[in-house]
């Protein structure tokens, strides 16, 4: 269980409060207007931001003081998920050993995940020689390799076209289903939320609400979300 | 852009609009024109009777004049040193001073018809008796002094006093000058570009002795009431240095320029020198010197090379010096 | 059509400025050579001077770069109260007038300085500041701030997102060094090294005061001596050419070494990263404290000595100070116009040649430049009327390379990020300058202006060449020293230091607030 207990974080004159719990192995969408604090919520869970009050707890373990890399968490950002000066294989290998001293078995592991995301043979390419979709796949391959129980997605596929995006979501679906990963995904698109996440956290008016069933929320949105979605 | 042009105009035009009187342009060294230098008093004194405007222009003297050539705006060049007379004379830019130099208060005979000395002094090492209790009593003792005695001197290639020291050592040691320098070199803390940096280091307490002038202690006594600074007087003799004035041949104010030259050796002018220039007057009976100058210990022997000798010696002496410091 | 004509004209602006600059620097050299009726051969001492110049510049630049790395890293990854102020203050030695800095260094490291007094009490052998070690100490003192600034900029140029990604992947400090910091240093260090190398190549006063003797003679000093001692303009011109050749060679080499950093632009999210703890924290603290001590102590010593006398300075000093300030401001104005024109031209055309021309003033000898200008202009205007304008112009030109170093990357970013947008909206000419360039480049412009103003304020080399009846503040300082008035000289030094720093701070601050 991922719990945010009485969290409050202030950035300038913006305040975000959260007090919620998410069951392990579930997929949760995070939705809200621009600037409502969706990314702040993810940064908080990932450990890039420390809350002034409250705790972040995973399965009974308090994560609040842990460094980002020490948390049982993988995160995909909007962009900059890859180091431009490293090859695809190196970028993936970072997930095993940041110093990239990989032994034979580990190199095989990297090759295996590359194949799994459909990019066998691309190991020596640098990001500049990969398409946007291929770059996303490399990042996903690293997630696969790290196999952390929690995955945070901060709109990583926002820049991809509809076909590519659904392809990525499908791939993500396979990967996380196999590992039973707890997924939180920030999204703008109610359809993504419906398709991918049974439950949704609404971030509105400085509060991240307890997740509710996505379908119910979309069918009967509260006022703030209604405005955001452009519904009458 | 407009503002900057206007500002520049203001910067450079101010003195030009002073008055319509004829202007005597005097190129002078840096030290002359400062508030305590002789400049302001000379300007005041001359303007009192010349019905003109005396204008001091500060800068590096001879290189400037040489480059400007006959087109120079200077009417008078004030503050040339004895070391450059040969090259200044060769330029043909200067006119005779027309003064009687037979009766000067100089330790050497002065026969130059173009360059007129207005002050003089000798090279000497200055020390502070609170820091150096047993100063060397002769040049020989200085050369043999213990290694922890540190002196600061000036580079003969960039400084007048530095060059004078080169000739000082040459005149005492002649062909053995190279050995003398080799003995002195380990005691030299550093070689500075000019006199002021070296003297500054000395007053900071960095060095025990500094290459300066026999008249330097007078400043400390008169201006600071400090009697701890002395020039070490050596029986081997001290090298003569004078500052010179000359009129420019191509001047557009020949009468004014001559009037100025005629004034330089008068007591009226000469009395300004000791306490403003901190050097000795070129033509003033000793009774009329200020006490502080008259009471200074005087060297018994003054050394001086003729212009031609000095010019011929300059390069070889410099090579010896460079050699000594490159060991 | 109109837009394309305009585009061509604008890139010609940069090229023309560069050509004028090159013509000026090479032309003045030619003028000096012409005046001398040709070049003269060099003596053995000149060759030694060339060797020493290169040697000390290499050592000074390498040492500055090496020492700057831990300081820049500590400043980049630590947050503490007063950090911004400290970074600004640590920059101060670079804009300090040389003579003031030497006074400060001597009072700390000299024979009677605090360090040697401490060593004496402990019965330890003394350190000597005189000799080659003094020259290098002073050069590191002057240029460590420059290196720290350039390297710190490199650290800041690593996008925040990279550090975030590294954090999420559990990078240890060693991995961050390997994947982020080393590639950045590889890209930034050659430039930082080169900048210091070039500055040290033309060093003059430092070598003269602390060199300890003719063993530590630099080329610029040899040029001065050729002018002053031998009136040998031909030799001065030859040495000037060698200096420029050394510069061009060094710049070409570093071009070849430099690899452009592959760091895309990042969102400038406010950083909230925790630096590594443990002994690394201690090391960072030590680096910052040592750097602050080394750089600020000598300045403090100058202030303590001179401050009590300031009220007794005569009125003419304040006149000279006002004159210096006006000249510095005009110099800074022109330096910004020139470097902005060049930087925009370089960003537009990517021309290496323009960039090279922009760096030339760094190694052009101010002596040759001043004398050459003088020879070229004499006969047309009175030399006295020339003194101040030429001083202003030369100081503006001398400050160019430093302005360019900050303006070129900024102009490139501007073009990359908004160039197409501006073109599609047909924003050009004055409105482009007013609404795009000035607001977006305000920070580097402010920095460049501040640097130019401060450097012009402390200039002595150029002004001393020309006859003038209107002394500047540094000249006044020398006049005090020449009249035995060391106390007033040290008060003057404080004044000079404070004004230089205030000018820099005002411009820099102005740029940040704009």
C-alpha cells in the first residue's frame, strides 16, 4: 500500500495537500488542470520534493527521508529520460549499475530487454539517432530492467502521436502486468485514463483527492474537472 | 552615442576654453604635476609674470616626443633624465637653453647647451634604522652582507633610477661589475618596473633597503616627522642624477619658451624644488636650502659618466646585469 | 525580400565589426612596424622572455583550472545563506586594478605578511612571493575567479532534468561525476583554460613587480622595454606579432580539443537537489572557505590599510575619480555595442573567423595598439585631444573578448529558441532589439557591461602612454606613490577598488533585474 499521510508541500504561494492511499498492483490516473499540482504530487512521491509535514509510506516503510534513487520507484519524465551522450544500451544499463561496469550476464539482460521492447540491434545508437517512439521504448526497457514495484509516469508519451501513444500504453500494460507494478500516471486525456487506469486521483484546488473509480468520475465530474475537460 | 560624445567633449574641452592668453605647453613627468609636486607652484609662479597660460601635460616624455616629431604641441619638455640626453639630442628636436651654467650648485661640471638641470640628487640605498640596525657602511660591505639582507631595486630597462644604478656599479667596479652584480643578485628581493613600486615595498617593510636617492630621507623628516629613514652613504661614491628641462626647437611660442628657460635657474624657481621635488636645487647657494636638505649627510664623492660614455656603456652593462640575474 | 536583405545586412554587421577589429589590431601593429621602417630581429633575452611567457601562462592557466574545479563544484551543489553574494565577491579579483591587487597580495604573502609571520612564529621556513612563484600566485589570484565562473556556468548548464534522472536511478557521486560532470568539464575546461592562458600571455605589471628579476620577463614587458628603453619600435612590432601568433595558435589548438557539450536545453526548474553528504560535504566546505580566504583576504588587507585615510584625500582625487567613472561608463557602452554586434553575427553565421577576431584584443598589446593608433592619427588631431578618446576606445576593445564569452552562448540560445519565431513574426531591426534581444540578453549584457566598466576603471597601461592634463584615478594613485605618499596611495587604492567593484555590481545587478 502506498500511503500519503497528511502531506503538505509549499512552493512559492502554491500549496498542495494530500492524504490518500493506493493499493499495490493497481493503476491510477492523476488528472487535473495545468498547474494544479499533478507533477508536484509525483515529485513528492519520487522524492525530488520534501513535504513540510506528513509522511510517504510504502507497505509500512516510511520513505519520506529516503533519496529518490533509494526508493522502490521508477519514474518516466515528460522528456530528458535519456542521456544524449550515451548509447541506447548504456542508457538502459544505467538501470543496473550507474557506473556501467556490467558483467556478461548483465549485458545479456540489457540485450534481452532491448529485444522485449522491439529494439534488438539498436544497442549502439545514441538518442539523437532514434525516433521519439524509439526513445520512449528505450526508457521503458530501463523500467523493465529495474523492476521497481512503483512506476510514476509524468506524461511521458504526451509528445507522441495517437497510434504511437496507444502502442506505448499497450507495451506498458504488458510490462507492468507481468511485474504487478503499482502505476501512477499523470495525464491530460480522459480517454487514456479510462483505457489504462481503473481509478483516478483528482488534483484540484490545492488538494490531491483520494482515488475514485475512473468511469464514475468521468461520467459525473465535479465542477473543477468539468471546466478542465470543457464539458458543459 | 550622443551622450557619450557630449561627455567626451566635456571631458576634453574644459581647459581649452579658459582664456585667450597665449598657452605655453609643458610636457612633464607624472610626479611633477601632482598636488605636492612642483607643478602647481611652477605654474603659479610663471603665470604671475608671463601673461600667459602655462599648461602641464603629463605622460611618458621622450617616447612621446620622438613619435610626435617636429609636429609636437610641446613648447617645453620638463623632467627628462640624464640617461636619455644622447638620444634626445640626436633627434634634433630641441633648441639651446642659452643659460650660464658655470655657477651651478651641482657636484659635477655642467656644459650641456641644450639640456638644463633644474634639480639633482644621487642614487643611494635607503633604510629604516628600526629595522636595519647595522646598515652596510660601504658598497663593498653591501656586496658582502649576510644573505638575509634583502634589497629592492628597479629594472634598468624601465626605470631611470635602475639605469643609474647600472652606471653606478659600473663606475665603481669597472670591469669587475659582473662579479659585483653576481654577489648582489641573491640579496635582491625583486626588481620592479619603477621607483614607486620599489619604494612602496620598502615602506611596507618587505625589504631592508631600497634603491632610491640621497635626498629621500628629507621627505620623511619634513612631511612625516619621521627620522628613522636614512640613505646609506658609501665612501666609494654615489651616482649623480639630475632632471632636465629643454625647449622644443619647433615651438610656436619661442619667446615664452625662452622666458621660461630664463626663469628656471632663478632663486624664485629654485626655492620650490627642495620641498616639492624632494631633490636638491640646481642653482641655489647652500645657505638658502631648507634645513632638512642642508642637514642631510652628503656623499664625499659623486660619480658621473659623460653622455657618450654612458651611451656606449648602456648595452654591455645591461647584458652583464641580465647575465647576473639569470644564473 | 525585404526581410532577406535585412538578414544579409545584419550578418554583414558582425563581419564588418570583426573586420574592423582585425584591421585595427593588425593595422596598428603595421603602423608601428612602418614607423620603425621594418621589423627588428630579436635578441637572446627576447627569446627567453617568449619562453618564460609561455611557460608561466601554461602553469597559471592549468593551476587556475585545476583549483577552480572543486570550488565550482562546491558552489554548484551547495546552498547556504550568502551564496549569491559570495559568488559575486569571489569574482572581484578579476576586475581589481593590478597595482591594488599586488599591494594586497604582498600584505598577505609578503615577507612581512601575515602568513610568513605565522610561519616564523612556528619556526617554519618562510614562503617567498618573489620570483616565478609570485608571478604564478598573482596570476592564479587574478584568474581563479574567471575559471570558477566559467566552470560554474558549465555546471549550471547541465539541465536540472539530468540530475533528476540521475537521482531517480540512484547514481552515486562517482556516477554523477562520470556521466554528467566529466563530459561537461571536457567541454568547458579547454575554453576556461584558454581564457586564462591568453590573459596571462599579455601579463605585464604582475611579472614586473613580483618576478624577482629579469628571469621572469614576459613578452609584454619586453615590448614596453623596447619602447621605453631602446625606442626600438621595430622590435616592439616583432614581439607584438609573436604575441598574436601565440594567441592564434593557442586558440586553434583549443578549438581542436574542445568538443561541444551535448546538453540540450532544459526547463530551468528551481533546483531542489541535495548534495552528497559525508566527507564530500566537508570537502566542499573546505574548498569554499579556502577559495574565499585566498581571494578575499588580500582585498580585505588593502581595505583595512587604506580606509582610514580616505576622508583625507584631496579634492582633485575625487575629480579624477569622476573622470575615470565617466570614461569607464562610455567604454562599457561601446564594449557592449561591439560585443553584441559580434555575438549576434556569430550566432547568425556561426563564423569561426568572426569569433577569432573577437578574441584578438585579448592578446593585442595595449602598448602596440595605443602607439599604432597614435601614429595613424597624428597629424589629423592634436595628441592631447586624442588621449582620453583613445583610452576609452582601447579599453572598450580590450574588454570585448570577455563580453563575447558570455554573449556568444546567450546569443546562440536566443537564436535557437526564438529565432524562427521572430522571423515568422517578421520582428526585426529596432523592435527585435527592443523586444527580443535586450530583454532576453539583459543578464549577459549587464555582466559584460560591468566587466568592461571595471576593467576600464583600473586601466593604467593605455592612459600612461598619452600626454594628458586630466589624470584618471589609477594615474593619481601612481602620482601619490611617486611623491612618497604611500598612505594616500593606499586610500586611493581602496577608492579605486570600491568604484570598480560598484560599477561591476551595478551593471550586473541591472542586467539581472531587467
